[in-house]
C-alpha cells in the first residue's frame, strides 16, 4: 500500500506481522527506508518498545480492541522511534488474522504520515494531553463509555474513588459498587445511552478497594452523566462524573448527632426527646400500639453537687445515663430533659403491668453505690410511669409521668416500702408511681 509523498511520489509502506502478544514475527526490507531499522533488529521485539510513551495508551487500547474481533481491521496513528533515535509519525493498519489455523497472526502495514497530517496529529495530541492533564487535576472522577458500555477513558481520581485498576468494561470498572446499588447504576447507564441526562444519583462503594484498603466504611458518591452524540446526532457513548461525598455525609451526620444529643450524657437532648415522643405517639395513633414513658429524677443529686462539686455531679449523671441505656430495650429511647431529669420512651408496651415492670427494672438499675474519686456516692432515683393506649399529646403525657414521679418521691420520703398507685385518667389509662425500699439516708 503506497501513499502520496510530498514530492508527488508514492510513500513507501512496510509490511510486518505480530503474534497475539504483540511481538514482531516478521518484517519486510522496506522497514530500512521507512524507519531505518533492519528486519533482524525488530524481529522478536515487542512493538511497544518502539512506540512513544505518550502514544502507548492509545496503541495498547487499539490493539486489545482489535484482538476482540477476529478478521477486524483497525487503524492507529502515533509516533514510532526510528533507528537514528528520532520520533516519526506513522499510520498502521492492523488486520486480526489470529483465527487462521495455519498462520495465526496480526498483519500490519505501516507508512509515514505526510507533514501536514503530522501537524494535525501534533495539534490533536497536544489538545488530548491538555485535556488528560486537566482531568487528572480535577477533584472528581471522570470516565467515558461507548454504546456497548466499554470504558474509553478514565482519569486518575476516578480509580482512587472506585478502588479499582483500569478495566475494559463498565461492569468490571464499577465492580466495587455495593450490590444494592448495582441496579440503580444499570438504570443510569441505560438512561444516558438512551439520550437522557442523569444527575445526583447516590451510589455506595464497598470498603477495602485497591485505592483505600484501610478505609473501614463504604464510600458515598454522587454520579452524574451526559450522553455524547456523533455528527448525525446519534448517541455514541456517554461521559460521567463521580464525586466522593463521604466526608461531607459523615460531617452532616455528626452535626445531626450533635444537634440531637446531650453532650454530657450522650442521651437525646430535651428537644429531640420531645420530638421523638411526639412521633411515637403519632405512630401509636395509626397502629394502636400502646406507649409508656418513664420520668426519672435522681435523688440527692443537689447534695452531691454541693458536697463534692459539679465535676462529681457530672460524673454521676454520666453513670446514671449509661446504666439507663444498658437497662432499656433496644427499641426504647433515653433522653435527658435537663439537670438530673431523664425521660425514657418505651413504644409497644402491651399493658400497664408491663410498663410498671419496666419502671421497676430501671429503678433497680439506678440503685447502686458509686465510687467517684475517693468518695462513695449513693445513686438513687424516683421514677414516674405513664402508660396509654389512647390518643394523647406529648406535653400532657409527660405531665402525667412527672406527676407520678413526684408521688414516687413523696412516697419514698414517707416510707421505706415500695408503693405503687395507678390513678385513672381520661387521657392516660395509667399514671403510676414507684418507690423502692431504701435506707432513710438515701431519700431526698
């Protein structure tokens, strides 16, 4: 195959063959005129030994693409090293004949590119390099697919995010996406290849990928994609942008926790506790599942503060909160209303008796002798239990539990025996008081 030369003659072309590993197996004598190499200097060498480093990715990509289709012909342009060490632009036509049982090979024909074409190739190369360097500098992952969902481009940041080495197909490249999000990802690819734009799709990446093996938790990412079209307006592929928002999500969660948790005891704070109670009562109205609450007030807490200082009082609150969380059910929620007052929300409590049993268990959990520094402190609490299977507002419900707690405290002061009362109410079917048997010195 001869091509026109600048002087009007025919450009010399050279034929050579390679095996499936791209090792050169034969070269005709015209190679001396084209690149200055003798055939014996090339046979047995890998063709990549002579390709410019910047052109090797495109050469390797074209080679493997050609290998997937027996009988296919592919054209590649790039720079080959000549015998004198200079780089020359060539066009190589490769024909896949590896399925030939007698002579499996890739048959190639190479010719130098004319100077005007070289200028165009150099300009294209410079632009491609600029875009590649720019994409690698971006803080987001970029990738491109064709209509068969084969990967045609990725930047460095993309592989850092997904934790995978470069792969040929989108399925292999996104193998680290969690199983629950794979269907969503498939739907995104289908939509964008149908000429739709896709924005703000959350996907999660499994921990332990190649790029972040020490990461213990999954990564949270946002995906956006745009279709690419050819000169006829037909979709030819798509480009995607993958942003890692894991740190942002974690920060938002931490802020949400801080806004809802009491800093000292790590129980729910007052506002969140009352909000959760309102939500629980609303759910009860829909499901007819009874709810109980425990209003808790620590006994002799002021005396601890006055005698041992606020640091000791804070320590006592922390211990009481920890004991409460250990004693409640998994579905219960413990909140600190302020000072030494706590509220426990217990959804799905079948009967008044069960509610009182829970209250008794919490009373026992808050009965102990605690060592704080070199001092022994008696941890005691008065608990008011309120239970309802009817519609009631949160404020009224809490007031009934508070009233029951006050009665428990009065009973504790008056007697060392456990007293339980259950006054009826139109709103709360049960408002009961508990007082456990304690030494006189432990009562407030």
